C-alpha cells in the first residue's frame, strides 16, 4: 500500500531529510520524495518533529479515505502500520 502524506508548514518553509533524495515537482510548488519506509521514514519524522517550524498536521490519504491527524498520531500510525514505500509531498 502506498500512502500519500501532505505536510503543511505553518510558515511555508519545507523541511526534508538529508539522506532522502528529492526531485522537483513541475506541477506544484513543492517537491516529491519517494523513500523506503524502514530506512528513512523514522529519520524524516524525527527531523520534522524537531523542526522549529511546527507542522499544522499530516493529511494522510490511504485507500481512498482522507484522515487529518495530529503530528504525534501520524507518526504512531506510520511507524506501526506501514511496510511499503511512502511518497511525501511537501506543500511549500
């Protein structure tokens, strides 16, 4: 299962993990990152949660249902349920 996570920042500045490759997204302001869950998601979540610019929330779209969760709830959900790749779209 692929989960699309849209990360909204309260000041419009994106945060990304240094060990995840990022490619430009021509269709929107932002970037799209595809990463391996087991290697990179925990590190990315840690960096996002420690960032000075706190996120509003994660919007998780999975299996056709949209769920808005707090950062903590999203981290717990991702770390406990995912076993495939995750595509992160940063809205900058």
